[in-house]
């Protein structure tokens, strides 16, 4: 079904056909289709869906769509949604809602759930604790495989995943893990202790979510246990939640690399005032920092006035330097994000970029020398000045572009900041200083 088919069935009031066709779709696709409708029509169709499916669809609505539904449904309907939502989805819902909606949701949660929600909301926003869920299957090592499978059948329906089960003691301390596959193929009289894997990879509640994402990518996990300081199992993080984190972190890095304040709102849903506010700060900083280039030009006015042709090559030098630095910084930032490059590799990275810069800089400067000398018909001194500057600028830009993100990482600053406009601004100032210094020296001869 697509949007046109949906509108067609609505106009013809074929609600039974509409319900049947929607229930054949994935909840994600249903939520997307309902997003095209006005809030009252969306609520009408939402109420037509089977209860379990409606809750799944609700979990995939945008925060704005969820807020609209909560504001219109009855208390009985809201109670059903709250009871059936997975716990991590409920926490995400509460984090996104205004205070009056939160009160309405919590009114339908039991005391235990309210206490857990308050505990989850106290975790730092970007921590493992803030994205974990408590819907996991836990087993005791004394249990037999037969008992464990029966337990999974009883409790697994309400859990987010049953593919990996977690072995804990009476104090909830994590002792091992066992996969559903291992349980199914093992003899039913064996104990969990005999088949469990004690070498468990886990994270702590206050670990950064970016580090958690790196572990998922490294090991290809479907779920990852989260423990507290006493090694007690607190919850698990599932792969669907970490996919959202990866998307969020990538978006944030892109925004920082483009010199914008990070925002999680969709572009079309964000007001022009908010978009302007996110951009103007960095642009102001970069504009002020760019005054250094103006001061450098004023300082060498005598050189420019004696050889006016030098002015025409400034844009080319600045652009090439900025582009060279951006190439290196982008690759290093990616390497740091994926764990391919570590801080201890700084000298290796610098040495590699230095050799690359020599090759690239030499190629560009030789080609540029003959282009300027033969096609632009300038003297050899000007051609040599521009080409020498180009060679040195490319070398400095590439080494700086590779080093600055690693310095930022060392200082606990997001390496993505050291990219794009910031690298360009720094390299612009350096390229002008090199250019006029070489020009002053060569023109004397």
C-alpha cells in the first residue's frame, strides 16, 4: 500500500479493506503512512488496528504524532498503550513529551514502573543507562535446560529479545550468557552452568553511547548487557536502539563539521529561527577569526602593491589549502569514530600524511608552475612564488588536518569540530603568511 491507495480507500470509506491491507504491513510502514494524514483521520485509523499492532505502530510515530494521539485518546486507551509499550520505548516517550503529557502517562503506570522511569531519567542523556531496556530474560545457573526453555516460553512474550539470555545470581550479579540456539541444541538435563559462556562483554550504565555503538559494530551483537558499579545486571541495549544512536551520532558529526550547533529535529519540522540560531554562532566565530587573514593582507600591502598580479592567485591558494586539510581531517575523523585510529597512532598518522602531502604538493606545484608561466604569461619569479607556496601550504594543511582532530580527541573535545570551516580558516591564515613571506624573499632578487 502507498499513500495514494490509502487516500483512495479513505475517500471511498472502505474501512474494512483499509484495516485488512494495513495489518499486512510492517508497523514501521504503517506509522509512516499514517504520518501523511491529519491528526483526526490518523486517530480514526489507529483505533481500527488490533491492540498489539496499534501499540507497535505508536512506538514508531514521531514525538509530535505521539503527543497528538495521547491528547485525543481516552484514559482507557492510554492505559493500554502504557501497559503494552516496551519499557525503553516508554522512557523515550516520556523524555520527548511536555510536562502535562508526562503526568498523564505516569498516571497510568504502576509504582514500580514510575520508580524505574525516574531512575532511568537520572542517567546522563548520552549514557548506556539512558538507552537500555529492562525487558530481558534472566536465568539461574542451577536451572536445567528444560526449566530454562519453559521459563522463556512463559516470560519471553513480554521481553524485547530472547535470543540471548543472561545468567545472574541472587544479587543480580552477571555471571554469564547463553544463547537460545545453545539452549535448543543442548540436552534438556544439562544445567545452565555447564553450557553458559562466562566470558561476557558488557558496558556500564554511565559509559558513553558512542562507545557502546563501537562495541556493537566491532562484535556484531544483537544485544549487550549493561551493569552497574557492583557488576549487577541493570538492563540490556538492543541493536535497534543502537542503530538510532549511530544515526544520531553521525548526524551530530555532520552538523559539527558544517559549523552548526547539533540538533535532533528534522529539517522540515524545524523553524527558520531555530535553524538560524544553530548556524549563526559558529558563523560569527569563523567570521571574527577570518579577520586574521585580512590583517595579514594589510601587513603585506607593500608587496601586493609592487606586484599586483600576486592578488589574483590568493583565492586558488586558500581554496587548495582548505580542501587539502579537509581531505585529511575527514579521513582521520572517520578513523577515530570507527576505532581504526587511536591516539597512540598520532606519529604514524603524521608521518603518513607528510609523505602524502609531499607527493600531492609536488604534483600540484609543478603543474601550477607551468600553467602560470606558459598560459598566464607571468614572470618566473611570480610562478615560482605561487608554486612554492602551494607546495608548502598543501604539506602544512594535510599534516594539520590529520593532527588537529587527534588533539581534540585528547582534550575530550569532539574531533568533528576540527573539520570543514575551522580547518579552512586556520589553513587560510597560514597559506597567506607563507605566500607573502616567500614573495617578499623572492621579489628582492
